[in-house]
């Protein structure tokens, strides 16, 4: 299936894995990080469904919205690195090459940063869900917390790779703050599970 011809969400799992494994630039790390977020969000929706409080319902709604956002970002990531590849293909002597490459790498950092934000929010929801969900789905909520933190770290790494050599871009510190937030939420979820 061609990119956008129905979307990643329409692929069977084996088809999706084959596309990731193929010797092509996309889908790549950013798409996989976003899809990890969508899986974490789905686990949180399920976990929240076992919490019959208003907070549980609210957590489920937020997780659902973030799942949709993560899928949008997964699709967006499919083409976000193409301008970088095009700039790299320019002759070294081309006077516009360096400027185009820097601009393309900067633009390619936007979606991974958004993925990191989604992931950090999901980790926060995981910590919330641990408060009053059923003991039978605590493990699922913990997996969601771990997935969300991992996705946040992975997406942040892509921001760092794309902005390598750039020291004054505020997105670098924003990404670092998101990783810290996700790690704190994951630790909180683990602590609540241990106390429960």
C-alpha cells in the first residue's frame, strides 16, 4: 500500500512491520515512535475504562485524543525527512546546499518534537490512571507508561540528531524537559503500582 493510500492505521500488522523493515527511509524511527504512542494511548484507554470515576472517564477521553494525534504524526513523519535527503543529494559545490540542508533538518525536527510532547502527556495519564483503575489492568497501565517514556526519549533523540551542531534552538531544551517529565510520570506510575 502506498503512503497515504489509506494510512498506516489501515495496514495489517505484518504489512506495517514489512514497511518498517524495508530498505527505504520511511517509515522510520519517528513513525515508529508515534505508533508506540498510539499503542500506549490504547492501553490507557482500556485501563481508564476500568476506572468508573469522572477522572477515569476524563483520562480515557484524553488518551483517545492523543491516540488520534499520534496517528496523525505517524503519517506526517512518512515524508518529513525527504527534504533532508533531497538537500543531501545536491552537489557539494551548490551554494544553496548548506542553507537548504539546515532548513530541511530544522523542519524535520517539528514532528518528532510533537511526538515527544504526546508521549510525555501519555506518561502523565498513565500516572493518573494508576490511582483508581482495577488491579487487573495495572500491568497494562505500567506498560503504557514505559512505552510512552520510551517513545518520548526516541522522538527527542531524533530532534537532537536533526539539530546536531545547532546550540541555540529552543526546541532542544523543550525536548529535554519533555523527557524529564515523561521519566517522572513513569516513575510515579511505578511507585503507585508498588504502593497499591
